[in-house]
C-alpha cells in the first residue's frame, strides 16, 4: 500500500506536466488513393495521403477552365458552338452547332452540369483552338499558382495519357479559384434555369455535397474509367474555410464519404486564427514598425496557444503545439510611431516570442521530468527501507 501511494503521487506529477499529443490520424478510414485536406485561409496542409503522386483528374480539370474564363474579362462575349463542341463525348449541356451563348452562361453549364461541349466552346473562344487553350492552361497554373507537377492537354478532363495532376496541385488551384467571388457563386449554385436552342431545362449541380453537407460551398466532381471518381470540395464553418481533394475512389459514394470524413476531422480538431489583419500596423518588441499587406492566418489544434516572432525580412515565424512554421511575404517595414504595440491572439492568450515560448516549454518539461523521477526514486528507496526493516525484525 505504501508503494502504491508513491506510484499514485508519481501519476499526479505526470498529469501536472502533460505531454502534448495531437489527435491520431489513424482513425481516418479513406478509400481514395490520393487525398489532401487544406485550410484555404492559412494554406496549411492538415492531412495528406499520396498528395504529390500523379493522377488522372477527369472533370475537376474544369476548375481551371472556369477560373480562366472568369478572369478573362470577356464573360459578356458570345461564343459560337463549333462542330467539335457539338459532338463532344461524355456529359453535355446539349449545345446546338452554331448556337451562340454568352461566356458567362457557358461557365455555369461547365461547372454545374459538367458540360464537355461548354468546355470546348470556352477553349476555342479564348484560345482559338482547344490545343492552344491547353497550353494557356499550363501557363496559367504555373504563373498564378506555381504548380509544377501537372500537365493539361484539354479543357474538360476526358482521358489522355499526358493529362495528369496531383491532389496537392488541385488543392492549390482550388484555393486560388475560390478567392474569386464569381467563381464561388457559380460552384455553390444548386439549380439554374437553362435556355438552349435544343435544351430547355434546369442545370442541376452534379456536386452532391451541396445537398449533403452543412457548410459545403463547392466545387467539382469528376469521373472517367482511368481516373475513378474524383472530387474537389470546399466547406465553411465558424470562420474556417477548408478544401479537400480526393482522387481515384472506386465509387462515387466512397469519394463523398472520404471528403465528409476529412471535413469532420478538420472542423472537430482545428481552428483558424488570424494573426494580422490586412493594413494593420504593429510595433515589434525591438521597436520596428510593420504593416500587414494581407491577412495572416495560422491553423492550430483546438486549445493550442500561439507564439510568434517577426523576422528582419517581414516573414513571421509562428510556433504552436511544439511545431514551428514560417509565414512568408506578409509584412512590410514602415516608419510609423503610431502603430499599435500589442497584438491580441485570442481571449486570455499572451503573445510571446517563439524563443520565449520554446524556452518556457522546455523549462516546464524538464521540471516535470525531474520531479517525476525524484518521486519515483524516493518512493522506491522508502519502500526498500521499509521492506529491509521488516526482514531484520523477522530474522
């Protein structure tokens, strides 16, 4: 009993100085061959599996075609349906040959109803030919997003051996596209009236997540035999914007199940925290003034505190949960003595430098280990003394 009392005391010491354990990802049971979970605001990857393995994208290719059409500034122009577009394979919005439609309407048909004919009309209108537009697609993603592991040879995603991407690349493309208000509006639209020369109907968004998941905001699903089921999705809850890419699931229900599981995991486990607001001026401890050129976000495990330090070049070195991350290109130095000298990171949370936070954590850890060892050794020694005294009396 004496020894058990000391063991209980040792366990109390462990509780006083706990190790920080992140939630295990082993609970995720995913069917898709490649997935990625991304915080759209901070850009941080929260989970990934084979995210940089080359895969066939299918119709999620249309995300690029759609954002390029929107950014062209030519949405009011009327585009004419060619014979090639009229006889497009796969899913169509049944455009008639020589039918004219505003580019704006075609983007809705492209993203909601996955019209391969709409994709060809857009490509031919903006690029002259499908082949020229495909070259523009690759230039676009490299220039705007910096993707280096993808190659696109058509605007719709029908299978081609040299038409491939990665889950990571598609997440970055989706993150970029979702910053555009018109793109967000189109991919979140569930139903829309369609007036065509040969087809009078309603466009119904093929992305079932819009009906199934609270907070879903887009984006695009796809399927061809070689790619399996693919899905790029976005969802917003409590100020947190997430993007999930799931590639090559064998069945549409499986790709949706994977996506919902990843969304649930992120919303339950993480928070998005704003470190700096765009235009906010702030003075560091060394007296140097800075201004945020855009909002600065950090994704943290729920309950974790944040510490940070502004580097001499304006990068922000942030630490949370025992991990450090560099946030680059967000702050610029200014001459402003009126800038605020404090930064609130949340209720009852004190901002400290990364070095101070790390040093404090190390001190607490060492103190806890030292105390624990002391109580264990002391307990063992006293138990040995008591057992030795009993042995002497018995003899």
